[in-house]
């Protein structure tokens, strides 16, 4: 069992999910989870046999059709029709890494025994996860209200032998792959289609993935900004503990201390300065980067609550003899958190671009556009344009999706979260921030060469030594697209332990 993660009632966190993927662990249900799942299903069987009253989504239609009673002999057809009719996603395919998180989170949510699904349905989802079988899921189609209906319908289709999947990099019709593995299509029973489709696992899976991206991007932004500070001949005074002790936001204090550590031993930072102040994009790094870290802390709390929750509808409570139709599928908590994440990460890009601008402006003894012979050479003039363009795009993406709502289902679903749009926008935005800080790294490392023979700190010199293997000093104009792409790859490939990454990005009070 060493390479298995046991699905149980224990809280699952972001680092655990990362390690499941990193170590390629398989999933297995705990006996306690099996007992809860089977007890809930048995209760539902008994309820249907002895209760003639309509129970929403179990023996009724869905949405505005909630008053239409369905006969017992049509319950399987009802659930299968639900899955097929709701598979209306379009747009780009969701990355397989995120689809795998969706599978994990759907399994986790169904395992609590409040959803009324068959054990074999959950076990088939586990089969998909364990064998790297990824249904085609699409980025567009979810309102983030009755859960992520369209994306989760596409996730569920292959259970019925319908839709398409990816396995070992090859596309298959789901029916063909089921045959290859010797599996029969699942025959859905009462409530199962609704349990599979209701839920926030599309938004939540993106949230998990985006938190991992954001923590690393935020951490790398600190390192790169410290190089920029030294290359710009900046001052370390604004990073002094005393400044931040009197305004003790956790992230702000953490960033200030980190910069003192990153720049320890730098010849540049410790030399006498002619200027008494730096521009805000340097002086206020602790306040700006730190506020983003505090935001990541908040967003993670929301995501953790969500991925350890039951988010389908109705909820079944066998011990209390109750089936309650509620609204746990509504994505508002995630929508607001993901919008907040967008804004916070966009600010990392905004302030980075301002440092890029300062570095190419011919200030403090640096040549204009960071190149010899400016005029003959344009040098780093246009990478700043590129960064500015991306920053502008991010400002548009950062507009909150959650303030919008469009009525659906004949007015029954009259308020929706649009959290799915927030999730996909955040994915694009954070990838954009990676590109912006990659351009800053290219600029900062170039500027630092004009300070030689003085050196930055041993830690940063070591970091730059690795970077210079992929992006050398640029003496005269060349195609900088290649260097930007190499810088982006370099940032992506920097290996940081996730446990350390999460700890380092928290405020100083968090241990």
C-alpha cells in the first residue's frame, strides 16, 4: 500500500494532492468510506421503495422541471439522459493534469456517503484515475451555479461508455477503452447522474492547480525582484524589520525578511548610495508582494474547505433520516476567491513591469535599454513593450467574473456565480505573470552585468550562474523572442520543494 493514497474522512490538503501526483500514487477507498457509501445507497433504496412522495433529482425532473414526477422504472433513463443532455461543453480542452485533479476531487466528495451513489460508480472513477484515463472536458459551459454541470457531465460520460478519453497520450472513444479494459458501462441508478454533475470539482481542480502555480510564481517573483533591486542600485532600508513591525501584515513582514536573506553578502546592496529613495516598484515590494501572499493564504482556506466538502444536491443524511435539497453546489465562495486570486497575481505582474521599465530607462549609471551602443542597438526596448501588453491583458482578465449573473433554467436558477469563468481566466492570467517575471529576469540579469566587477549576493550569483547557461549576456541586437521563451522555461523548471514553497510564502506567523 506504499504507493496508494487512501480516500478517507481525513482532510486532504494541497501539498498532499501535489505529492499524490508527484509520486504517481494510486487511489483506494478506506473501509470506513466504503461503509458510508453503501449505507447511504441502502438508505436511498429503502426510501424509494417505501416513499411515494417526489424527492428532487431522485424521482423528479431537474431545474425548472422539478415538479415533474418520474416513475421508478424510468429512473435509470432519467439519470443517463441527465448526463448526456448536460454534456454541452465547448472551447479548449481542459489540461489533463487538471482533469486528473477533477477526478480525485469528485471521488473525495462522493466518498463521504451523502450522495447516494453506487460503490461501483466511485470505483470506476478510481479506475480512471489509477490508469490515467482522462475524459475530454472543455473549458466553456459552466455557470458555476448548480455545480459545474457541463464539465462534470463530460467527466462522467465515459462511465456510460460515451464521449472520448485520453490514455497514454492517445485519444479513444470511451466505449473502445472500456472494452480494452474489460469493463462494462455503469448503469446509473437513482440520484447518481445528479451526484456526478452537481458539484464544484471543475472550479476546485483549477483552484488547486492555480494555488500551486501562484505560490511558485510568487516565490520566483521575490527572487527576481531582489536581482532587479540590486541591479538598479537600490536601497535595503525599506526592508528593515522596524518598518514592518509597525505595520505587521504577515506577508509584508515575510517578504521584507526574505529580501534581507536573499541579498545577504551583496557588494552592491551594501555600497554607499547617492540617492535617498527608490521608486515604489522597488521600495514597496514588501507591501505589494506581501499582500499577494496574504491573498494566497485566504484563497487556500477557501479551496481547502471546498475540496473536503459535499457539494452535490440533494444531500442525503441516513442517520437523521433526511434528504434535503439545498445549494452546496453554488460556486460563490470559489468565484470570489478565484477573482481575488486573479487580482492579487495581476499585481505581481503590474509591479514587475514597472521595474522592467525603470531598468531600461538609462537611470543610475545603466545604459539606455541595457545595451552598448544604444541607437545602433535597440537592446531591451521592446521586451518592455511585450511586458506592458501582457499587463494590459491581465487587467482585463482580472475584472471579477463573480459580479455577473445570468438567469438560467426558466428562472429556477436565477443567480449564478460564474466561478468557472474566474477559474479559466485565472489560469491564463497566472501564465501571463510567469511571462512578465521572465522578462524581468532577463532585464535584471542584463543590468547586473553593467555593475561588474561588483557582485550581488552569493545566493543570487549562484542562481544567475544557472540562468546564464540558458540565456547569456546580450552584447548586440538579436531575436529576443528566443531569450524570453528560454527565460520562461527556466522559471518553470526551477525545482522547489512544494512543502518549503508553501511554508515560505506564508506570513511569518504561520508555522
